[in-house]
């Protein structure tokens, strides 16, 4: 099927281990399955694998879902920027 995306398998998210470790410490955040996070019992973050192995994260804020493309192997700087975005979206859900 053209354009189909599926859930990203946990092994394709190994470069986000430090991001996930920090997320697990946040208030109200629970990892229901590997790479699938809820915040305050609401879906918050999950990942998809698209054509050609392209990864993307879907993050939910107060106004809905935002898609974040995840390029190849993520640098430390990129992971820090991603965590900043996640913190912002997490704070939105608490309002």
C-alpha cells in the first residue's frame, strides 16, 4: 500500500534511549509499550515507520498532534532539541 505507515518497532528507536529514560521520570508520564508514552492517562508520544524506513514521532500537545521527522541516527544536539519540544508539549497538556 503506497504511503502506508506502521508503528515503529522498538529496535528502530534505540538511538532515543536517553530521551525515553528522561521521559519516564516526568510527572504523569507512563510508557504503556516500548516507545508509546501517555501523559496523565492521555496519549502523548508514539512513533511511525514510513516508506524507505523513514521514522517520525507524533507528539500530542493541547491543540492536537504534531509530526516530527526523525532523521537517521540522531545526534546529541538533535535529541536535546527533541526533549525541549517534548517538554513544551507536556507542559501544554497540564494547562
